């Protein structure tokens, strides 16, 4: 198992490990309660507020049928016109603590379908997110890590931090 921690404060530190030949595990703490983080992960209007990836990309299409067997469809668009799509299906949903879903990019660069498990654990008002991605093979896992995916995830999670802060501020303003 290898471990990589990307720079950041205690809350914003992204830790990446490889717990098995086919898995990548990412952990990150968010300064928000678990139901709010879970909602940002599963409600299309909220996902479109943060899941953009690297600079220049935005999540243009976000369709979620949040039920076991329900489908997901994401399409990102770069400002230069490039598009990147991904589809999947939910295998397990335990609100607000756990999601298991498949994912497959339209242009498959991961050697087949992946299975992602996301666990949301609340710790004194903050949420520890543990995301584990199971690839079809070790080569697929290593290929995904070689694309710089962890840097893109770090950028997306920073955008989630900002989105959560705006939601908390809006909630305080409404109270």
C-alpha cells in the first residue's frame, strides 16, 4: 500500500492510498455535517455547483436516479468544446452514510467498469469522506493514477468546500 497526501490544512488534506492491487482509496474531511455532504454528492443541482474538475471544465449534464439500480449520467464540457461523459448505476444507497455505484467513461480509459464506494462519517460536525474505487485490473488502477486523477479530485473537493461554505452561509442567512 502506498500513501500520498496532497498539501492542505487539516480539513483540506486529501490522502490517497492503494489498499489492494486494484483499488485506490481517497480520504478527505469536509467542514460540514454529513447529510449536507451526502446531498452535495447525490442531488444534481448541488453536484453541478462543485463537480467541475480541473480549470476550464464544468459539469454540463448531471442526471441521477437515486435508487438501487438507478442510473447516473455525467457529461463535462471544456471551454474549448471538448466533452467527457460517464455513466453508471447505483448498487447500494444508505442515506446519509454510504453509496456504492458503478462508473464507466464513454471513452473507456480505465480498462472497464469501476465500482466506487463512498462512506460519509460525521466527526464533531465535520464529515470524513472515504472514497474507494475498484478497477478491473492493477494496470487499470495504475493507469488511472498516472493520469493525474488525484490532482483533479483535489481541485473538485476544493470546489466542494467552497460550495458547502456557500450553502452554510445561505442557511444562516435564512435563519
